[in-house]
């Protein structure tokens, strides 16, 4: 392993140590990037759901009726979040 810079005192800490030999502070190591995408749902997912649901639901309500606009809006919001998550995981 390579050495890491101590954030507390600025000394280099060997890779096998978990604490700085100089000041005793815990060493923070960066983790390797995930290959499968981040865990959990995207933080913007609620906003995407609301915007897509209102846009598609409003268009469906104006075109047909409120009885069809509500389910279309919910489905549109779900598809919007699905597209957001799918795009994030394909990167």
C-alpha cells in the first residue's frame, strides 16, 4: 500500500498504519470507486418524480380527463425516476 498524508499534522503515514505515528490521529483513506454505481437512490429522484408527474399528468388531464391524467402522471413520474437511475448506473 502507498503512504497517506495525515490530515492533522501533515506527516506521511505508511499504508499499513491506521493511526499517525506523529500525532495519533486516525488516517482517512479513500475507497476504490464502485464499478456498479452508487448505492441507494439518486438525491434528485423526488424532484424528477414531481416534475415528470406534473408535466405528464397535466398533459393527460388537458387532453383526455382527470381520471386518466392522475394515473398517467404517476406512471410518468416513475418512468422519469427510472430513467434517472438507469442513466446513473450505465456510467
